[in-house]
């Protein structure tokens, strides 16, 4: 795969580094912060599932379908979570940003917004994507609000799209940002990161 390859993306609050099996212990420590895997409407790996999840993501990378990252909190130097480029479509130059989770201590900080800015900048400005997609569970209001705050627009809801680990059926909300929308979205994201916080 030559269109989208592993890369380090560095920002002020966070750095995205290519996922490695050597990140296992740091990611276990991160996922234990807040026990974020216990949210029923997410698919976050538990500590005992972390090795298999890293192997799964690296396998998809080898197949050309995913570019996985470990998110590093620049202030602490610790792993803050994971994120990916997924459903990589080199022919149509589209990609989804997803399979993202953050430790409780990194939530509601500038880290997620900056990570999305780094990923979107690379997708649109470096590899010339025509669209970037985001997907989330209908019953994940925090994720939906976060995606909408980025400036992504709802394309629609895929009803009974997937079966969750507990057997329930997931309605998936699909959002996207188009390349024509990117300049305005980029300005908005930079403003969100730089604006004074009270």
C-alpha cells in the first residue's frame, strides 16, 4: 500500500505514533484509567484483550485496510489511547477515522480535537482524500456530539448495521467531511484548540 502509510503526526498536546506491540503495557495502563471498556455501546478492548486488539489492528495494517496509532499525551509522555485510519479506500481516496478511545484522564481535554486536526490535515493536505468518514453508535451521545463539534455532517443512520459483543443490534450514525469543506473545518478546529478556556 503506497497511498496511505504509517506516519508520526506531532502536535502540541498529543503525538500520534504508529501502533506497535511494544505499546501493550502502556495501553493497558491507559484503558484501566476509568475502565472505559465497560461502556456497553463501545468496542474498547479490556486489559485482557489488548494483545489481541493490537494484533488485529496490525493485521489490518498489513492487509492495507488500516493505519493504527497510539496516542501519546505530550504533557505526561503516557499513552492516552488509540485511534486509526480505517476502511482505507486507495482507489477512491476515502478513509474513515475511527476505532478511537481515550483514557478517562484525557477526555474533555484538547487531545481529541488536536488528534482529529492532525489526522484530517494529513488526510486532506498530504494524501488528497476526497472525503473522511466517522461512524459511531446511535446510543453514544458523547461521540456523536464530538463528531458534530468537528464540523462533520450526518450522512445517515445504518439501521441494524452490526451486532455488538452482547448481541444487541447497533444502529450506526455515519458522518463525513468533504475536501471542499476542509478549509472551513480546519479553521474551526484551530479556533477550538486555541480559544481561551474558562
